[in-house]
């Protein structure tokens, strides 16, 4: 999957409608993403458009987006720099050099002394080398990723140096050449057509090249050498259609596999996968990119925001796991305690045969009928040696009881920390992360730190709301404290409670309002429970469900931990499309 220069050309053409718009807001929702809100002429709220720039290696792009992003309370330095140089600026042009994967956004702005200047935001989309750079008068003001000599010996990107475009190979521009010129460039090549096309044509992705080979010969691995005239003719027809697509007749196509995972996209229709992939069409390139990258971008922002918290919880999990293993070994050793009691009994039974100063003795074991050798401390009397063995027996007996409790607590801690890791992986904003941090402090897994006064006054986040096909409201908790509130306070006794079986996940409540939910509603709620759990990527995930009146919280149990009875189990496969459908109804 890659965003090629050809599709970027389509994005640029659509974005030209923004020329003349002014920068209204700038924020940086994650380390490698920038969102510009542009206000079009007219000033109404509906005339505002959000433009996202991403330099993330796995989801680099620039496109209009309808997604909502959290504006961090403390903006990063690059965000502050953009606000300084672009705030209130007017977009005057959007440029692309050929079909290179670079877009230039020129903004007319006012500098510190009131002069009108043009600041250019350069969006370079080049995989892991992607970057967002601010340029003025040909020099770099700053970039979201600074590139030093240690990072790259080819090209530096640092403040105050001359901006240079990335090294560029000489290739044909599909917008400027005919299909005949491309076919002539293929002459003499013996490698695969799908490999040769990206070498010859500028700004085309592997999926485009494979589709061309498939249309020509029905085989994505067809070699260039030996192409028949009919096949070369089909290549020409395909390239002519692609050129027409770039001039306004594009078929923006997204491919999804059988599990619902979004796999690839292109600006032409794709038929090489047959029925193995589901094809979805979009009216615009911006809508295609926004849909394709929305979930991946959200996951990446979650990972970045939660990085430190995940590290803390993972360290706690490993620490508890190591301690648990040691305790289990100690418990196994406690199983030998009976030997010490027997030794004490044998010494007392034969005390008349023993004397102080002996280092060992061999006595008849009346428990087994065999002879047993017993070590003695020469400094102690026989009675004191017996008491020494009894003391060791009591020590191990007490240790076994304590270790049994500690092991149970450790196992409960691991289950709890596993649930916290699941909650962190599904958080949506900083407020929810702060609620998890607060919960971990209360449970003693995070030391020090205090809530800010503003955090205490803030209203706690609410559970996610969905609505089943039959119209029942379904609530899904976001973290353990919220799960407790949802199940033990919000839900009524007749509501239905659901949770993945032996898998960390959210509590799910079907609000019945005294009615009996249909099997369809319960099945959809079970899919939500599976999707909002650690089993979201699996299939046949078991989900328990029962009436809320049968769900109890044991005294002293950790947040989110409950016991339940009278339950039944459903096996479902999580489906993101079902989740989004039910969310829209909610």
C-alpha cells in the first residue's frame, strides 16, 4: 500500500477549491501529524475544512478529513512555530512538481514587522522519510522531523539551510506522454512488467503496475520480453484510461480483505484480486484517503499518547509476573514441610537414645517403617533439635498460607493489569488516559504524581453509545472504573450484561427498559463486546451474557472485576463495520 504521486495529483486538484481560504486553527494531535482548519469565504461554520498532514511512515498523506482530533493542552514546539508563521494566513496556491509525491502549499502571511510574506508548507510523502517542512524564501524555517548528517548523508533538513528537493530519477510523466512513448520505453526490458512500469513512469504505485500487467495478459507476473502485439495494445488502452482518470475521470477504489482489513487503494478500477477482495468506490480522492487511513491514524495517535503509560503498565506486569514465579517456586518448597515435622516427632520418640554433641542419628520411622537419617546440631540438646525441626515446619506451614494468598493476589493483579493494557489500547483521548492513570495511582501501581485541580473538576468521560438494529440502546465502558459505574450503578437489574469469556475487555450493557431484547440485539451487543476486547482481531470469540441482577462485585475486588452466574455464552466474530453501523445509530 502506498500513496503514489498520481493519486496525490488527484488530491491536489480537489484541494484547489481551498485556494483563498484562511488558516483558522492549527493543532498537532500526534508527534507526526498536523491539522489545519481553513475557513472559506463566507465565514460560516459549515465553510470550515480540516486538512491533515501526516509524516508517519505507515500513513503519510495530506488530505481533507472529517475526523475529529483532540487538541493537546500543551502544543508541541512545531505546532507553536506553525501558529506563529501561518496563523491567519491565506492559501494562495497548491503545487506539485510533475507527479512527485510532494505537495507545496503556499500561504500569504504577515510577518513580525507587518510585511506580507509567502510561507510554504511542504508535504513530502516518502514512506519512512516523509516530512512536513516550512519554507520561506527558499530556506527551511523548521520541519516536523529534523534530518541531520547522522540521519541521512544525502540530504539534510534543518532550520536556516537552503531547501532542496529529494533526489529524483528521470522518469516519464503519464500526464505529458502518450501510451506509445511508454510502450517504446518498455522495449528491450526483460524484467516483469509490474516492476518495469514504476521504473519508467513517475508517481505510479505497485498496485497500478500490477493492474496494468493483469489487464494486458491476465497475469501480474508477465515479463516485458515477448509481449504480443495484442497485449501491448491492451497496455496502451490501460494507460490511456489512466491518463483520462488523472484528468478528471478517476475511479477511486479501495480494497478490503475478507476480514475487513483495508489493504490498498488506487485511482483506477482494480480487478486483479477477483473475489478475494471487496471493492469500495469513492467519489473523491480525499474521501478515499480519509476513510482508508482514519483507523490506522487513530491507532497510531493512541500508541503515541499512551507510550509512557503503556511502558509503566508493562513494567508492572513483568514485575508481578517475576514475583509470581518466585512465589510459586517457594510454595513448591513448602510442600516438603512434613519432613521437618516427622524429624521432630522421631527425635522426641527416641530422645532417650540421643545425646548433646551428636551430629546425626539413624532412627526407625514409625510412619513408613524404614530407617531415616536425621541431621542434628551438635550445639543443641536432643529436645532443642526437635524444637528446631518443629520451628522450621511451622515456618513453612505459615509461608504456604501466606504464599497461597500472595499468589492469588498476584494472579488477580495480572488479570487487572491485562485489562488496563486493553483499556489503554482503546483509549480515544488524553482525558481517558488521565482517568486510567488516576485509577492506577489509586491501586498503587503508579507512585507519586497528583491530579491537577482542573482534572478533578472535569466531568468523567462517558461510555460509548450504540443502538441495535431493533432499537435497543447499548452502552460500552471505556475503562475499569467506568465499567464498574456502568454495571453497578447505571444499569438496572433487568438490563443485560455482556463480557468476553476469560478475555480482557469492556463491560457491555443492553438497556432493556423492561422489554425482552431479540436474539439479533444480543448478538450485536456480543459483537461489540468482542470488538472492544483483546479478542478483537480473532474469530469465534466467546462472550458471556446474563441479567445485571446476577452480576456482583466481590468485596475488595479491583476495578472492573466482577463475578456472575446464570450466564449463557455466544461465539461471535468482531466486525468493525458492524461497530460503526451501530455507533451511527446510537
